């Protein structure tokens, strides 16, 4: 059995309790039945995913989503709407440089980035694996992939060894958590499950489903193309299939979009997790 297969087998056993809880929640939540067919349709339409949060702290260089500013933080969803979609931003992680938009090829990978924005004391009605579970799984899988592809590993390590690589990671993290009082997300904190979540009160995950129509994509760093790609162009609002937010935020988000004449379906993030409860872990985690 390969190292990758061993990782998936072990992780699958840990995911089993979440799967059972998801089946229980399906029976308890009458409203889930109202969304089930809609989710099935939307997931067929969505080829890519983009996870972010409702709010970001401002950081050096401005927002990757636009120019909307506030005294302490800004509204990401407002910025996306004003910008007409996801705007390419400076991307230090591709060899050619330039500006890109990152798109996940696996929902759970983008969901991880979305859930990183959940306010630190908030909880979801249901989740198919905790944030810590997915962080550790992806970390183990990356090591497995690197161990079997030395050329790709060399390219990745060269990118990570750039003097600015740590600063780039911290720049992203500082949009989610303020660097004050040592609360900045670090690699060590991620592995230990410390400071997972945003310190912006009222923040919550946004997960966008995106159609592949009219989108040209490029590969990312070697191996990471199994979970994400990039596009050099604006991902317009017309390419969005739907938005997923916590169930407690659905009505608020629907009202926000309606007041701006944006016709985009909003579904509970938790119900998406319930819908995928029987999908094998390998298919949930990445694309071959």
C-alpha cells in the first residue's frame, strides 16, 4: 500500500464519525430536503471553487479583492460586487509572476480557506471534517506527493525558499487575523490547531461555486494543481454558480445581494457538506 493510500485510509477512519453525524443531521433538518435537489444541480454546474470570508483586515498593498476600505476592516463581498467579480491580484507563487485569481478544483480545499475566516468563537451547524482535520490531511498528502516527484519538489522548495515567501504567507494571514498581540496565524499554530479562525467579530465563510465556461486556466506550482488552478482574467459575476455561507447567514446574504440587484443563489455551507457525506475521501480531497 502506498504512503498516499495509508494517509487516506487513516483519515477516512477519522472522518467516519463526521459522516454518521451528517446522516443524523439530514434526518433532523427538514429544510435540508428543500435544498437537496438544488445542491445537486449547482454542484454539476460548478467546476471550480473560491473560498474567502465576508471581512478582511486591510494589509500592506491593499486588498486582493479591490479598493473598498474601512477603519479596521472591509467587506469582501461588497468589494467583489463592486469589482464585477474576482479580480486578479499579484501572485508570487507562479513562475511567470503577474496577477491571477486562485480557483480550487476540489470543494473541500476551497472550503478550508473559506472556513479559516469564521469568527474564532463561532461554530457551524455541521461540518464534514473540522478545519484541523483538513489542514493535517492536506499537509500529509503534500508530503506524500513530494516524496514521489523530486523534480516538482525542487521547484516547490525553491519557491518556498524565496526571501519574501514567509512575508507573502503572513500578508495573507494578516487579512484574516490581526498581527497584534501575537495572534497571527503561523505554520506551527495551524498544525497545533491554535488561532484557527478570524478575530473579526461577525466574520463568516464565503464559498463561491464557479462555472468553467469562458474561463482559461493555468497550472499552479507543481503538484498543487491537484487542488487548484489559476486564471489570469477577471472571474465575472456571471461565472458564479452560487454562494455558500453558514446556515445562520443565508437570509442576511440573500438580502444583501437582493438589495444590490444581484441574482445569485445562496445555500447553507453545512448542507453542502451533508450532501457530500457519502463521497469517498479521495474524491473529496483532490482531483487526479
